[in-house]
């Protein structure tokens, strides 16, 4: 079974307001990201919240997916949210997709491509790339979870991927959407559908 952890614990400092709650089409940024993963066939989706917890969790509940709060979100960076999500996974889960809550540009086709590559290759890490750049979501299989769980701040998921680069099975995504996220009001305005 492949589950998804959507990292949605940031404080949106550069955006100046909770970016996950910004309008996106007929929805909000986080609700759209959840729907993309759901439409790609991911049944178990866990949203890790932090900043704007109550508002984000209200949206998450409407999407009928699970959420967990990262109490360490303000100081723990992305790694602590990822670890929080891994601790909440059931024993049946073989691999998790690591997605970004502020990446509404993500496409269901990219999610399916990564899952298919994992099932076919049995690689411990599957990472999408576009023009030789790594993107999101990426997939990590259970045999490497302990390596992530024993990392300590200020280490980051990027350092984990660099350390285990020899395990990575890259898939060419064919779209720059795997590289995009929303950090600033300008990013948001440029990206609106």
C-alpha cells in the first residue's frame, strides 16, 4: 500500500497569510492538493499541520482525509513534519509519497507515474525529475524510514536524498509542475489557474 504525507505545517511567513487557505480554482490550495492525490488513486492521505492549524484542519476534515499536528513545526523545519507523518503510518504501508501542501500545481499524472515506477522497479526511493532537477512528490519505501526517523534538525530531507542518492530511481516527469510551489504573493499570482 502506498500512502501520502502532505507537508502543510509551514507558517507562510513570506506569503504574509496562510497560503494553504488561499483560493485555487473553486477550492483552496490545500484542498486542491488533496484532491489531486485522491484523484491519482491514493486512498490514505495524511496532512501534517502546523501554522494556522485550526483553519487548515477544518478544510482537511471536509476532504475526508487524516491530519496530524506537528507540535514542533515552528522550530523543527520540514524534517520534523515528515517524521511526524511517518510515525502515524500503519504497518500495512509499504511506501509513502512526500508531497507539499503548497504545491497546487502538482498533477495526478505525476503522482501515478511515481507510484507506477515504484511498483515496477521496487526501488527504495523514487524521485521525479524535470530538466535534471529533483521535484515533489517523491516516494520513500519503508526500508529507509528508520534513516529518516533518526535524522536530527538542522538536517533536512534534501540531505537524506543526497545521502541515499545511490538508491534513487529517477522518473522523468515531463512537466515543470513538480518543481513549483507557492512561497510569495508573486508566486501565487503567477501560478493561478
